[in-house]
C-alpha cells in the first residue's frame, strides 16, 4: 500500500510542478506588457458627451456615505450629465437619511430573502431602465469609496472610443493602517499594473473589481445583470467574455477603496471572494474553455485560466507542505517528490518574484519605507490565501452574504493632496 501511495504521490507531484511552472510563465509573460505605459490623451481633452447614472450600493454605511457622495459631487464633469443614486439595501441606520440630505436619489430596498450586492444592483438597474431619463452608461461604486475628480472624464473618453465596459484603477484610502491594509494595497497595486493594464494593451479583457466601473446601458439591457453570486463582479466578467464583450481599462480613473484592518476581517472577506470564485468556476470554466478552443477565442481562454488561479494557489501550498515534510523527514514513507525542472529554476523564479513586486510598485510611484516594510510581511499574506482558498471552495454552496464594516472617514481632498 505504501509503495502504491509512493508512486501516486510521485506522479502527482510531477504534474503539479508542471502546472505551477506553465501557469506561472503565462501570467509572468502577460505581466511584462504592463511595464511600459503607453501615452494616451487625458480625459480632459475629450468633450464630455456621455450621461451617467452613478449607483452606490450601501448597507448600514452611515459613517462613510457622506464622503463618497461628496467626492461624486466634486467630479470635474458637467453636473447635468450625471445623477447619483444610493441603494439603501436592508439598512437599519441613517444611511438613507444622510444620503438624501446631500442630494442623492435614495431608493430603499427591503428584501431579507435576496441579500447581497448583486441582488441590490439588479433591482436598481431595472428601476433605472424604467425612468423617464435614459443614461448612456451606469457606473457602480461601494459606499466606502472615494472617487478621483477626473473619473467620469476618463470613462467618457473610453466610451467615446467605442468601449462598452470600463474598469477604473482601484487604489487604497488606508494603505498603512495595519499590516493587512498594506498587504491588500500592495496586491491591488500589483494587479492594476501587471494584470489589468497589460490585458488592456493586449486587447484581452480586464476584470471587473466590484467597484469603480461603468457599463454601457444598452449592453446592460441586452445581457441583463443576472450576477447575484457572492462575487458578482467576477460572474459578470465571465458573462461578458462568453458574449464577446471585452472589459476596457482606465488607468487614470482612480477609486480609493477601504481595506479591512485585521486578519480576521480580511479572512472573512477573502473567504467570501473564494466562495464566489468557486461558484463561478463551476458555472463558467467549462463554457469558457469550450468557447476558447472551438472558436479560437483568446479572451475566453485567458478568463478560464484566471478562474483556475485558486487551484494553482492550492497546488503551491500543497507542494510547499510536501517539500517541507520531505526536507525535515527524508524517510517519510508515504510520498516522494523529485524536481521536474532543475532546482536552480525554482531558485530563479523565487528570486524573480522577490524583486519583481517592489520594482512594479516603484514604477507605480507607490514606493516608500512603509511599502518596503510591507513587502517583508507580504509573503505571509500570500500564504494565507492557501487555507482561505481551500475553505472557500469547500463552502462554495454557502450563499450567505458577509458584510464588511467600514469606518475610515476621509474626503477626496485628503487623498488627492497626498
């Protein structure tokens, strides 16, 4: 029996190493195209043309709702070309009252059976479609966000160029509040530069991030929303890919997002993300691969590989554990691991990853002593993804929405003057 397990583990470890290596090369290769930013005209140079419905999904956000509305009122965009809508979703505090006093159009939603942002947005979209005023596009935000004053100018620019769905740059409004917020911020800064930007340049599809994006109203009416899982942004990203619609990128349209302060809060949020990711993978992985190979669709292939990423994290965690056991206890009888590639290859990849992240952050002009210290603890943050991913996949059928409490009170002037 031990001999059988020995050979099974040997071949499984060989396959896992190949998957890790090939996937790592693919994502690293794509990321290189984000290193050099191409020169593009600013949104200020395009006349404001498109009209927008700005939708804020809010559940008990009385502490931060005024700041997001204030930042939207300060947008450098003609006021008659956009309206602000707040969904007071199952609120039991003063969110609706505060939003209404600041001039937002508040829509109160009470539905205990269909909780979550995805359901709230679907409900609001249908209401907007029936209004007398029709908008060219709908932009979505979270209540804890702050929005750069040029946001709609950049979105208008991309829509005028013919793009139908546009994601903005997700930044952090509290990057140095704790080691967790710093790790989150590093992760988003890296994603913006080496995941989103290169896909925009390569004419693949970027990924929706849950906030700071806009959708052409005609597209939304035609495809409907229908994204009601725990990660509605990921679900709609895959839905768009299957319908041949690419998500564009607006690197200068910045949305500042509040990151969780503690590991416990972060674990809860990221577990929800992984539950939704697993749910989306079960629904969309097969159709995306089928479309990719039957139609030669690179966008679908790229999206499918992205859905596969958490499996890669689990493989990395599993290999790390097995190698650690084999190093400490070489005579361990149940498995044997041998390197498929020379050990020097793994050393090079490790050193590459060690310096790659800081260099990217430096290129993004986010580098300082606090960020450097953040990179020391960042590998531990990355390792926590392994148990979180496993837990999320095991609990993918649990649809209960987990709300993240927001308390960081800042205004857009504080962020843009830093």
